[in-house]
């Protein structure tokens, strides 16, 4: 028989629910499995052991077990390391004389919880508030956001224990807070101390550790979940069902193709993600015709294509995933209603445009600020032009000279510049008028014409000593 469990006694704590205005796009993510002794799904026989049964725990598995009430047993085999958490009224009694109605007794074994992983989207439930968690008003999300995001509050249900593998592709798993047995940890130092305790080591294990106190999302349009780095790890736990619709869709952050519709919303500074989520919930999902639809909304990065071909930088948009669990026709109808609402109220909601794709192959684009009018105008002009009602004015013809004509023009320009222009004073001295006092014999003797130009003789200087040419 293994060592005795580390026995702990805890006084009951009242789990008071507060109505708090949380950070933008922050949700509450609740862990579903537990390691409670009184949960029949934790036993290999599918029932809680009775007084005539022999109870066994795996010897080499660490485990934390919550025992809410008193249980009668015949015999118990304990693991090497583990703990029972016993609130007031919880415990065990040894049945030596047999328990009526329990039968002959069997050997039953507690299931191994070692393989339960943090990044398994099937093991979490999401809600917008603690009150919604309590009342079962859960939200649908794509797989990446079904597990806790960096701005989310993680909740392990009161009156339960658990065992979770937090191994990640990073050293830490950041979240806003973690609540265990009604104790909320939002400070890193306090939670690190708990992880080092005996209970913390029994409940959390793996190569990575959860970390609380992540930066609060201050962006009203939502923040990045931060789980894309673990996309493959998350999807390794998901089993995708075959799709029968005409054109299955693949939402960003999801692991499987879906039959339904995806609405992509372009937003402006006035957009608020939580307000818009609440609007769609009350305006559409409250209708009897749409109550079966799952709606998931989040901010994602979407690659842009110029002219539908050339990749451009990714931009942040709001992705709305609509699933109806069937062919997707009902989801497509809701997508059209959402686009109509965008057309009517988008400018008041901080939405500049929207479009949707449906698994039927339909694709519809809606805009709020003048785009439809512009496109319609272009189409009308195109129709009128084809019918000859509108004509495009012809542009004047511009002739481009050939290379040979350019060379010929260059030669002609060169010959023209070589000749220059005729100057009656210098080029033809014979036509100069012989005006006495101006162009007399003395003046003419002081001016000499040469082939290289004209120079003047200065009688104050000796021509043999100095000669200055003024060439024209």
C-alpha cells in the first residue's frame, strides 16, 4: 500500500458573485473536468464506489482529490504522492460488516487525469461574466480562443479539484487571473507561491507555468488572443467532422472547416466589440428562428489582396463566425440580416463596411460610406457607353518623331548654328556708311578685320609690346 495522502481540511467559503465591468474583450474561461471523488465519470466502472468496493488510485500518479461528503469503503490503495481536500462534512469510513444494497463489491479504479491538457479547447467553457458561467450562458469561440487568452480570467469551479498539464510552446501561459477553490489570484508573486505549494504541484504540471497579471486590454475594439503560437498544439486535440456543404469555410483561428457563414467587419475608432456582441445577441439570437445558431466574434488579422491577386499588409478586422449545425442556410440568412443592419446603423456603431462568405458559395459585400453609390455609378456609365448614349471624347493625336527624323533635325540645327547670322557691321565692312567724324580714315585705320575676328589698335601702346585681341 502506498503512502497516506496529505490530508487537508478546508472551511467552506461563500462564492460571492460580483458584477464587474471587465476589460474590453476579456472573457471568463472555466475548466470543465474535475478530480472529485463523488464524480462518477472519474471511475472506470462509471459509478462512485460504495461500502463493499475496493478503491485503487494509480501508484505513480500525483493527484488532488476533493471529497465533499462522507464515503464508505472496504479498502483503499493510495498513490505515492497526492492529497485529499476535505471540506466540512467530507471524509471516509471503513465498512467492515458490508453495506446493504451495495452488492458483493468490486475493485474500482480512479481514472488517470495526467493527460488532460490546458490547450484542449474541448475542456473549457467561456462566458462574458461570472453570472453567465453560473447560469450556463456560454459563448461559442473559434478553437484558438476557446482556451484562455492572455486577457481572460480563468476559473476552476468552487468545490472541485483538478489536474491540468499547462505545457505550452512558450515558457509561460499568460492570463489575467486564476481562481482556485474560490481564491482569486491576480498578482504574480502570490500565484507563484501557490504553484510552489503542495496543492499547486498536484493541480498544475508541465514544462510551462501559468502566469497571472497580464496587461489589461484597453482597446474597445478588442485585443489579440495570443494563442496563435500554440495553434498546432490546440488543433492536435480537435477531431474535425466531414463537411457536406457546397463550399466549407475555414475561419481564422479555427482548426476545422465549417458549414455556415463568416461575416468580416471593418471598423473605425468608435467601434466597441463587447457592445456589438451584445447587440447581435439581443437583436438576432434572441429570435426563435436564430436561437440554434452559434455566434463567435473576435478581432483577427486578415491578409489583404490588391485587385484580388497582389498580397498587401494584413489589417485587423472583426470576424463573426455563424454556425447552425446543418447545411449553413440558416447561418447565411443571419449573415444577410447582419449586413442589412450594418447598412442601416453601421455609421452609428463605428462600422465602415462589412462582407460575408457562406458555405453555399455566396459572397456579399456591404459598405457604409458611399462605396455602393460609386460602384453603381460606374456600372450605369458602362451600360450607357455600350448603348452609345454616352460617348468618351477622343483625345488629340500626338505624333512621336522617329529616331531618323531626330538625327536629321540635329544635323540641320548644327548647320544653322555654324553659319550664325549676318552682321552688317562686321561681316560686310564695304556697306558701312562713310560718315565723317565717325567712320573716317583715322577710325578705319584703328580697326582691323581678320578672319579670326576684330581687334582694335590702341595708339597709347606699342603694338610690338602688347596686343590684346577682342574676339567676336
